[in-house]
């Protein structure tokens, strides 16, 4: 499928799939969305703790890179697993301007290594940050009680409704530890319903720029 590099409203780049008219990150600001949804309303709840993270849709590596930078500043230990069935090419990843937009020139090699590292192998990007990228479909995830936090960043319901189904959220529920959290930019009522049916306690939160609301789900038992 054809991919085009675009600039979003906060100056950071994303990838557009013209055939679907779908972007990897919000057109209203890729970095702003990642920080608001996944850091402010997800990772920040685990300050001072070691965290095991599952990302649904590794994509451009933006969420992983921002998480790496946050963990570096806080000296927080992270084990990060990114799931991606159709990886972004190293060439397209190298065109993303996240290093400059995040003022992270000292960590440029880390961002590149995220994309250059082998799939399905664990690699330390830093002593406190372990990355494993898994080249599988979301339906193939078989982990149980493994993760503290899930970044659910799949393509939107409009183009891939099957990724927002009860079946998928049952898999997410099993993968999380008790008291684990799932955060996503989405807030469609059918998505919330599927989460609740899977066993989650779900709350609506203020969304990132361009979106009124987002969802955060907890596995309470």
C-alpha cells in the first residue's frame, strides 16, 4: 500500500495511507497526541515503577521513542513490546522528524536502532530500556498477565473495525496484569462497549488536540 510522509499541525511528521485516507498519527499533531494519550494518561501513572508496556501498532516508533525519552529523564526501567504486522520501512522511518522536534539529537542513534533492530528479538536500547518488536498480527498475541500498560494505537475503526472488536479486547484483557491499564485515542461508543464486555472498567478522558475525548480502561480483577 502506498505511503506518503505528511506534516501534522504541531510540526511533527506522520505517514498517510492515501488508499484509506488514514494516518499513523493525528493530523492535529503527532507528538502532541502521543504525549497526551500515552504519556500523560498512561505512563505517568507509573512514576517510580518498573513498567512492562505493550504497544498495539509499533508503526513509526514515535510512541516508543517518546517513552524512551521519558524513561531516560526519570531513570525508569521499561520493558517495551511493540506489535506490528506490516512494518514501516527503515527509509520511511528515517524521514520522520521526531528527533529534531523532540530536541533529542543525542538520542538519534536510539531512534534509528529501534527500526534497524531485528524483529522478534530483545535488544537493550539503554540499560533501563529493553525493546522487543514482534512481527505478528494483534490476533496472535498470546501473553497472559504480562503487561502493566497497553498503548492501543491501531488504525482507526473506520478503516479496520475488526481491530476494535470484543475478541481483540479480550486478548488485551488477558495480556494485562491485575490493575493494568490500557489507553487509546479512540472514544467510539461501540469500542467502549467492547472493552466493558471484555471485563474492563472504562473511563472517558479529555482527548488530545483535535479530539474531544479518549478512553482509558483498567483491569481490576
